C-alpha cells in the first residue's frame, strides 16, 4: 500500500530543511557510554625484568583510571639474541611468552583482570596480546 505525501507533509519537510534547527541525538549518551577505554604499550627494547615491572605498574594504574583494554606489543622475538647462549631457553626469555606468563602467575594482577588473549592481526598479531581489565567499581 503506497500512501501519497500530503501537501502539509511536504511543507513541514521543506520548513525543517530550511531552518537552522537540528534534531537532538537521543542516542548520543548511549554511544558515549559504550566507548571502550583502550591503552596501547610497546615493550620493544625492555629487558624481561623491566618489562615485568613496567606491565605490573601499567595494569594497576590503568585499572585505577578505568581503562578496560590494554594492547601490549612485545614483538615476536625474531631479533632476540637468546639462541646464542646455550644456557638460555630460546622461548622462555622472549617477552612474547614471558610477560603474559608473569601476569597469569601474579595473583594480585589476576584479581583485576578478566582475560588475556592473543591480539588480532591489526593490533600486532603474534607479537602482541590483549589484557582485558575488570570494571573498577571504586571509580563510580
């Protein structure tokens, strides 16, 4: 069923288009509240100890600030010199493996973390991971 547009509807539409008035965006508040707070950090050049201390501090500060997602770039370890030392495991000293393991073994950090997972290709793929933080109810 096709309805014809009345002359009054046409006039009302033309009046609206020619006026400076705009419609209020009723969804603006909902959209604003859904914006996820994300922080990214690159650990290239850090030693394992430096990276672990830095990431612990970063996670705690981010939680306090209400940041919900961290993108941690560690690199893939292809330029690591660990393969030259026979007393070091090639995999264990690489930040890619060690930093997430450090986080998972830190019970204080895991209390404020929902999940840790591999990053998507656009965020660094195999050389990065995500840390999803719990909602900080103290900031409400």
